[in-house]
C-alpha cells in the first residue's frame, strides 16, 4: 500500500469517529421520558451511572453522547489529550438497542449501557481498526472480537472506542517515549500536560482520568496497567495470568501478558473485571483458573483490620522525595488496622532483570507471528520480520522519534526450545514467584505485599525517551500473579499509587484491601489539566 493510500485510509477511519453514521450528533440524541440527552459524566462512577439509568434519569444513548462531546472538547480540542485513537461509529446504535432492551426485558447487569474504551491492541470485529498504534496493521481488521470483548458485549457494555497506547505496547524500542504511537500521536497527562502518561496503556489511563469514558480496559506485560494508572490517579488491576482471556489481544509474552480494568475507583474496577472474565478454551493459561470470585462482595471497609502487609523496602528507595511521600501512607494503613511486616525482601530478585527481557524477546517473536497469522492473507504484515521491514520503509512516520532495537533483538532469537529461553524463564519464576512472592507470603503469613507503584510523571521527552525513577510491578509481572494500584499520595499535584500484590488468584483479597485503603484515605483528586507543574 502506498503512503498516500495509507494516509487516506487512516484519515477516513479517523474522520468517521468524529461524525458517526446515520446523521447522529450529540445535540440530536433521542430523548426518552425524563432522560437527559447529555448527562453530566465527569467523575461519575459506574454505580452512580447505573443508578441513574435505573431511575430513568440517564440513557445509554445519552451517555454515549455525553462522553463523545467530552472527547471532542478535551481530547480533540482544549487540552488535546490524544488519548482516544478512534471512536466507534456504531456506539449510538448499540446504545439505543440496549436502551430498548432495558425497557422491554430489563438489564443484563451493572455494565448495561456503560461506555467502555478498549486499548487499541484488543481486537474488535466491527468498523474500528485494531492496530496496536502502528500503521502496519491499518490495512486489515480482525476476523472476530477478542474473547474479553465478547464478554463485555454480552454484559451490555457499549464499546465506545479505542484508546491510544505506546505503540506495540512499548516493546519496539528500549529508548521509547511512552504514550506515543504513529497512529495516535503522543498522549498527554491530564494532571500536567507536559508530563508523560507512562506506558503502555497510556490512552486508557488518560481517558479514564479525564472522564472520557465510564472505565477502560488496558493490558500489561510488566507495568503497563499499574504505571499509567498510578501516574494518572487511577485504580488499575493486573490480574493473575489466566484469569482474563488473552485471545484476540496483540501479544508480547504468553508468560506475562494480561488485560485488566482501569477505573476511577476500586468498586468500578471490580465491576469491570467481573464483566471481562469467563472460560476461554483457546487460552491455555485459563485451564488452571479457579471459579470466579465475587469481587463486589470482597469490598469491605474493614478489610485492613488485622491484615498482615509485607513492606517490600527494596522497591522504596529509588527517590528521596517519593520515599517521604509514602511515610503518611504507611501510617494510614496502620490507623486502618493493618499490621505492617517491615521489611520484607525478595532475595536475588535483581538477578532476573536480564532474564525477563530474554523471555519477552523470545516470546514476542513466537507470539507475534502466531497473532499476525490470524489477521488473514490480506494483511501485508504476516511476521515480526514484516513489521520491521514495514517500519524501515515508512521510517519518516514510524521511526522518527525512536527506533526498533527490541524488535530486531527479538527477530534474532531462536525457538522457545532454546536453552537460553528455558533457563531465563525458570529463573524468572524462581526469584519472582517461588523464592519471591510465594515464599514471603508463606514465611510472614501475609495477606498481601505493598510498595510504591512507581514515581511521579516525568516531563515527556520526545528526544531522549522515558525517565523512570522506579517501579514495583516486576515481581507480580514475572510471577504471573495479581497486583492492584490505588491512588495514595501526590507530589506537587502529580499522583502516586500504592501497589498491593500477592499470590495467584488473590484478586478478591487484593480488591478488598485496596477498597479499605481507598475509603480510609480518599486520596484521589481529579485532574486539573495544568500546562505544567512548574
């Protein structure tokens, strides 16, 4: 496909997002009895919106209109967050059908009519594209919805659109600028517009923080839900690998990839998680999954009373200012009744840093080739090698800000039977899970482990790339176990999260602890869209 043809294709797709089909506009929304055409949606929770729907004050059509108006005002104009890569032109019609169904048959559940954004690496079989932010996938559409999308549609959610992201979920370059994709540009942080949103679920985080959707779905390999959620003042849950199906998600690593909910509250996070899960025989990691827990029942304001929390100090000391910000956070946990086991250490954890990257590079090559095969013969990108070649041919659009050294290193790897891969994967599991999370939980009789999720947002740097100062996402990422970040503190108006993580399948326990902390501290503050904290 020529560059001109590609630009025309993308322009047409993007234009359709702003002018939905059938002459629909926000001002012409069909209005039912006592239903507001464009309700106020800023900072409103899923539970609040659901109550409004049940009382007849809000419709799904009205919500789609309200969020679309807000996206036009905040994302396309105003602060220009660039967090939404594409709107679903069928969302108004889907919303109307769900409103009609509500009147005729009642509701499917708490997500009925709720507009949800999906990260643009999650397949949808509709008029939207799924590109992982890359121009290389703009010439085909997936043949079916990702399994989690099927679950969300069955639960009554309205897929409002696709969120921007760090292109290829931040696995293309070791010198990337998080939040940038060739298709969507650079996502801006709603707390300070010159700051980065972190990656790779950057658009999901910024859009949810700015109330451009009821909630969003992100994905994580290591930190891609936790870090942008923390930096954008959100609750973000990375589930146990195998709780949420990965079928139909552009992959990095079958050992570590998982999708998860991102929301403005723990309750909304639990509601969205419940709507995403269900057994999928195509995902081998789901074979060992236990029956789904009642995540809403786990939300107990007293969950911290007597809870034993291991303070993992090796993830605290990366910055003096950040360290001081967490002193009152630990005090708040103790006031809520938690017993802090301080310190807890993961021996030899740092020895696995290189091993994790080795695992990701091997699995990227194998898993990406397998995924691209599902896009059909019409796609020009059938292998990772094809993606590398495409980027070289379109270097002015794809490689202007940073290169593709990680793609190249992955392409040079052999099969998953190589000793290098097998030894690296075994080391990751040993130091992160067997001798790390599981050993600490058992030895200290813990309910969860805690650490700062990461540092505050850094100033976006399109020349030198990201400036991380620290993170605690890697243990649970390498172990394949769950973690949840909750707003906990701030530095000069920039949010900081607290990371609760634990053993496999402990999502309900973590949600309960996070909820109790959230209710005790009320630490989250809405964004102010400052030009700069300086």
